[in-house]
C-alpha cells in the first residue's frame, strides 16, 4: 500500500482486509468488482491471486494515479474506471463473481485538508468526493433553514439540528460561510456542552453535509441494486458500512430480498421455493473489526461488514426497496 502512494499522510489502511478475503476467497479466482477502489487496498489484495480479474471503480480523481500504476503492473487483469458506482451497469456488461463496497471516505480524502472533510481544516468547505457539482459551501449558504435542519437531523441524526440550522442562517446574513473552521465554530456554539461525549460536536453535521453533497444514500441504494443485477448466481456481494443509515439500508436489502425474507407470521413456513428472492438465505450476521485492528486503525471502529449470496432467480427490479427509503431519497433530491 505505502509504496503505491506519495506519503503515509495520503495513504489508506484497508479496513477488515483479512475478513474480506476470508469471505470472498480470491484464491479460487473469478471476476471481482471493487466499487470503492480508494487507495487500492482491496484490489491489490485480490490481484495477488493469479486467477482473479479485477475492475476498480472510484469517483475520486485523486486516486487515478494509484490506479494507473496497478493497471501497468497487471495489464491483463486490472482495469480502473473513474465513475460513480450507481452507474456500474454502464461500465460492466457481463455477469461477475464478486462485488465489494467499502463505503464512505478514505484517509486519502480525510487527511487532505484542502478537501474540507476534516473538521480540523481551515480550508474551503468543499466535501466533494468527486463527480459532484455541489459543495458544502453551496449547501450551507443556499438552502433555507428548514431544509438545513432536515438534512442535519435526518442524514446526520443530530438532535441539535434546529439550533445548528438557525445559527448557520444567522451567521451567513453577516458573511458567507466559506471555510471549515467557520462552520465548526457555528456548530460548537449551537451544541449544548457535553463533556462526557466522546465524539466531536461537529461529527454529525459534517456527516450530514457529506452525505448530501455526494448523494451517498441514493448512490448506495442504486449501487447495490445495479451490483445485484450483474452478479452471477452464487456470486457474492459484500458491503462494509460506517454509519447507521448505511447499515440499515444494506440490512433491509439483504434481509427482505433473500429466501428467508420476513414472513407475515413466524408460524408460517419459510418459502424456500420463492422464485423472486434475489439472495439465498441471509444470516443477518455482522462482522466487526477486531480490537487489535481498531487499536492500529482508529477509523475502523465503526465498520460493519455484511455479505449475501445471489440466488439462481432471475433479476426482478426491487421497487419496494426504493419505496422503503423515499424519505432519504427525497431529501437528497432537494435542489440547491
Ligand atoms: C473507504 S474508501 C475505500 C478504501 C479501499 N477499500 C482501500 O482499501 O483502499 C471509499 C472510497 O469509495 C469512494 N466512493 C464513495 N462513494 C462512491 C460512489 N458512489 N461511487 C464511486 N466511488 C465512491 C470514495 O471516493 C473513496 O475513495
């Protein structure tokens, strides 16, 4: 990893790599799609096994250089596309064995203060992962108080959303909010002091703005649907998520579109002949990082890994999945 990136500050430590390898068994070979290439940690590991072919996808232009180096080394087995993973069907037009998503931002993005993801930054309020025409600056200076409140409350699960939204609108009447540290000050002023809290007062508002700027909920929902569409029967889809909205979405999809989807009554037998289920029986088991990984790599502490196996059934578009999460989709669709 380190040798592929310019410096340690701009490298990414792949989360739960050994658990991912254990589930996906690249030693058996097959066609892998790494939908969140990042620092290339997962892709590089898959490529260590000579019978694998890998496609890497990432929306971030800053990882293209890392990807091109890997393409040169594995000319016949690796190809990278800068794209959003919701558009995977426009990149791959055949069935594949394995698809992996490692959601959120990488340390390459977080540690680059110019990107505006870290609340330690005093640079421009950007928060764009790439391939987005929005910025957090545009969002905080353009939306009305109620829209800001809903975004911070629903996408950030922030209980002080009303006060934060009110103070953002108040502050921007005096001067446009352009820098990260200016927003951090407004949030800190708005939050009740809670000295026992281990999380930074800005964490949830930053999460909300980042999700909104990059349309992360829509990306996840349409991304995992497209991925399921191109998975071979018996193929595996694996998602590592980092916050509760992501995990709720993945859990709902794997559970409700599997052969053991919730029954109207638990006294009714499971319908194992269900010919609409997209996945085999789903165990609803989360894999978490070990204590020693968390000690070595603090950002891994909130990671949750889920995986499901594609059934033999034909792909039927899961419209009810989209309906279930319209609250989030409508919120992300607010015009700025
Ligand atoms: C946590 S990092 C992945 C790290 C990677 N597994 C590794 O080992 O280096 C997440 C990456 O996914 C990318 N990403 C997030 N959402 C995306 C989307 N909708 N489409 C494409 N890439 C996305 C981000 O730009 C970031 O580089």
